[in-house]
C-alpha cells in the first residue's frame, strides 16, 4: 500500500503506518502486533497505534467495561512507545501523557 500511495503522488511525510489493532484480529494477533511493533520501523515511516480502550484491553482485564480500561490502556500505550510507536491515539490524554513523561525521564537518564 505504501508503494501505491507514493505512485499516486502522496509524499512520504504524509504517510503514517497504523497496524489497525482490533480490526478483524484475534486477541493473540493484537498481542503479537504489540510485541513486534518495532519491525514496522524498517518502513522508515511514523508508526501510529490506536489501542486505547479497545476490546483487547477489556479481554485482558476480564471483560472490564470500556470506562474502566484506563490503566490497561495507559500500559498498552507505554508498551507501544517502547516497542516503536511514534504516535499513540488515546482517550485518556492526561493519564497517558503523565506515564509517557515518566518513561521519557527514565529513558533519558545517563548512567
């Protein structure tokens, strides 16, 4: 699809990769994608993950209601960033930003 976009005149800087969590995938498919996100970086394009409050989060939390998936969604967003995502689409912006700030602070620590 990337080649089709480029051939149709869409510039590289206007293309973002989204693996499409949830869309026709099993829980194991989604977990495998999350685990292996880094492999998308070989495409040299921004990687966006929209995993917030998805049914996979609910399944992992014993079918928790959508509004009760905040912690699971934040953890999944952190994992996505650690595994190569450059953009995360979330519902709980403040909570996710706080967690990402902590991750960044620890990651930036010099030994």
